[in-house]
């Protein structure tokens, strides 16, 4: 590498590139011994510093020279990988590099490809790597920040183009700087808000694990937006400039405001025609003494829908119309815009969201046909389709459907959605209570029908209890709505119906209805409490480490310590960008920490996230390199669990082998016994005689081995009167 630096040429540049790549592979991991060997026992740092300062000359290609310098910067990063202040002591590798490298060279390298005229251009790879290395040096020695003289636009890029996260690696909490990949620019603000509002916050572990799940979904959405950005439609426009998540959210609100404006116009200007009013007055005068006045009034108000629709075709009010509005032209224009906006929202959702869901389903092993079916029948897809159809019906058929479009606020606002959830969540309890209420009302209806049907004596209610069904409907309708129950529409009495009216009032109106209201109110209160807890967790606790505001404000003398921690140390979007950076980077280019994080993300493991830890709380502490008890216990528990799984697998394998061996021995024994039994049957010996002969032979062999001459047994096979067999003269 030194020879290549002293003889600049294109061939030397290519050779130096190969050597630099080899050195980078050797020190990454990190391999601490190789890091110290190259940094302390060789002149590698001086050689790389000289090569960074040199300008391309001769036949050296500028792009190849820039690639070589970018690799040299990565070697500096590899030398410092895993190095840092530990136990209050500095790193000899860091100190060695800082004593040799010239920060001015880094600053010139960063500014070399950027001038005042190209401020809007993207930063090159060498500039990004230079900023990463510069921030690593400043993080190790904050006093170096005073020596930096970069322009403001480049200093601002140190927080946007280059970001940092804190990672738990090898039991130590380390800060990792990384360049932000351009795919992160496609994260829509609506997606950020949805992630913050819908992520699982039941516990810190659940929140971080759900964050990794959300990262996959957001990444798929960003990849789709990146593809849309690559499709040029002319005039410097791409599909992403039109079909984006941001535009989708904006157009949905425009559609809602159109529907809201239409209904406001209806509310202010809608009126019945003069012919309708005159006809009504004539009927009221003619039927003033008729007992059926109420139903004739209702029938009068219901004129044909065709006539009502014809009123909207012209400014002039036609014969037979019931209602009209003088702002008909404005309503028509708003209707057209409402349909266009709603159709555009549906198209945006199909183009922006549906492909992402289809891809997610196919990646999880769902067949294409079922993936298409699930995508088409998605809840939000069907909702926007129904909204568009309803907007068309409202304009073409009847204005009565327009107020239904205002219910779109339930989808857009979480507070109004909580009102619906207060009824939907306890639906089982509400259904059971309402069923009990119907049964109780039916019991009262039966009593009224059998005993008090004649007391519905007013002209408006004399037919309400002619049948049990009508009596039940009257009890359900009037009894639930009137303040005093069903007794309010019956004849007044204080005698025979006293207990019945009181029981209906107390059981139905006081107890059962209030139980229904109580269930709904309690659920809404719980939802409100959960919303406040979620808001408190969002604003008063760090998303990554889970520690609250008081912990950081009390541990620091600086004001707004908690806000500084959220913005600079544990900014959740920096962690999302870091995950995207790892996924966009080739696996072969990972260093030790990046490969460690990649493997944990693939297993949905959160051990690399600093839960309950922060570098700003352990700065200057000699024990900052030590693992917390919680992390140690978690790692030991994980190791024990994995060891137990291995032992159980080996034990089951051993048992399986033993079972096979026992089965083989058993089958062999059975076969041997079968053959012995067959041989005995051929020789005419019974099994009992055979066993006795075998036992006698075995006893004789044992006695012979011990030097004992066994005596013959009595002929009858019984022992002598002295008991047992005679013993030999010898001792043994």
C-alpha cells in the first residue's frame, strides 16, 4: 500500500484498492488483535492519511481514486469498530488515529465535491463516509467540535444525511453513525402518525417488537414508492408525485370537506315548496276534527320521490315538487368535486396501498389468487369503494344519502371512533342486556294485553293493544321513550295498575336502561384512559429505552435534557432509518455490529435495542461498560433455554435409539423362546420339565465353579429330615 501511494498511477490505484479491501475484511468483525496490530505496530494510519491528502494525477481515474479514498475511510471506521471509552479509560486505537490523522484533510475531502452553486445536489459516498468518520471522532472527543469549520449546509447534513443510534453489542452500549439511505425519504408523514398512534404500547418489549414488525410494512411501502418514483410521466413528474400516501391523506380530507359543505348548504337553504305548504294547510283545515289527523299529516308529508328528484333539474320549481334549494348549481358543482375526490382516493389506495399488501401476502406464502382476493376485500378498499358509490347515488338519485357521507369523520378522527368502539367492544354485554330487556318488556306486554288492554282509551292509542304483537310494539316504543313508561299513554289510575306502572318504570327505565348506558359509558371511559396513557407514553417516555422524562431531567443539569435525549440519542426515526440502511446494504458489506443487528432483526429479537439504558445516563461512570442485571439475566435465560432445547433434542434422540434397541431385543427374545418351545414340542418335553432341567444344569455349573460336590436329592424330591442337602467336609 505504501509503494502504491508513492507511485500514483491507475494500475497502482487498482492494486491499492485490492489491498485496502483485504485490510478492511481482516479488521472487521471486529478483530481486536488485528485492529491493534494495524493501528499500533504498522504505519497503516500514516499511509492512509497521505493517500487521503493526495490528489489524482497522471492516468488515475477520478472515480476510481474516489472509490479508493472511500474504502480508506471505511478502514478508519473498521479500526474504531467496537473501540471506545470503557470503564473510564480511552481507546489506544482512537488515540493513535487522532494523533496522526489531520481533521483538515477530512474537511477538505468533505467539501471537495460541493460548492455554493450545487447546494441542492446529493452528497457523494466519500462525503457521507467523511461525515460519518468525523462524527465518530467528535463523539469520542467532543472537544474536536471546536476545530470543525464546515459550512452550515454541511453541518446540517450531519443530522440528516448522517445519523446515529445507540446499540447494545457484546454487552456494551455503543453509538453507531450511519449514512441515511435515500429510500428513507419516502416515509410519508401519514405513515409516521399511523405508526405512533397504532403501535402496541402494552409494554416496552411489546412496543419494540411491534416496532420491528411495523418496520417491515413501512419498508415495503417505501420500496413501492421508490418504484413509483422511477416511472417518469413527463414534465419532470413521476407516478410518486401524484400517487403518494401524502396526497391520499390530503384528498380524503378534501372529499370530506366537500360533503360537509354540501350538507351545510342543504341545512341553510333546503325548504318545502309553496304548493306543498298550501296543500298542507288545506288538509289541516279539512281534517281538523278528524281523529286520524296525525296519520294524514304524515301521509301528506310523503310525496313521490320522482317529483322530489325532478326539482333538482332546474332552478324553477316544478309542479309536484316537495323540496328545493336555491343553491342548486353550487350543490351540483360540489357533488362533482366530491365524486372526483372520492374516486381519486379509491384510485390512490388501489395504486399505493394494495400492491404493498399483495406483496406482503405473497411473501408470507399466500397464493396469488388468494392474495388478490384478500387485497380486493380489504376493509379500507371496500370502504373507499362504498364511499365513492354513495357519493354518486347522492348526486344522481336522492340527496337523502348525503348526510351519510359525514360519517367519514369516524375513520379520520380517533375520538369519534372511540364513540363507536364504546358500543362495539362490549357488544356481547350489550346484546345480553338488550335481550333481557326485550324479555321483560314482553312479560309486561302479556300482562297489559290480558288485563289492561281497554285502558288504551285515547283516540291516538285505542288500537295499540288490539293484538299481543301490537301491544308488545307499543310497550317497546312508547314505554322506552316516555319518561314514565307505558303508563303515560294509558288512562290515569292509582288503584289497579299502580304496582304495574311502578315496576315497569323501575325495572325497564331505571335499571335495565341505565345498565346499558353504564356499559357504554364505562367502555368509553376505559378507552379515554387508554388514549391518555398512550399519549403519556408518547410524550413523556422515550420510545426506545422506555425511561421517563423525570429520569433524564433529574440526571442532567442542562435544561430540556429529555428533549435532547429524544432528538439526539434515541430518536425513533433514526432507528427506523438504521434498519432501512442495513436492509439496503449488501450482506457481504456488513461489519460485525451491522451483521449482529441484521441477524437479530431477522429473528425479531430486540436485544440490540437499548431498553432501559442510555449513554447520557452512564457518561463518566466506570461501570458504563458493564451490562445491566436485566440484560445479563435475559442473556443467561436465553442461553439456558437454548441449551435445554439442545439437551432435550439429544435426550429424545437417545430415547428413540434405546426404544429401537429394546424393541429389537424383545423381538429376538420372543423369536428365541418360540424356537425353544418348538424344539421342546418336537422332543416331547414339557416347558415345565425343560425349565427344571435347565435350572438343575445351571446349579451344577455354579457348584462346580466353587469346588462343591452337590449331593443327590431324595427320590421323592423332598429334603431330608435334617433339612436341606448334606454339606461337604471342606469349608468352601
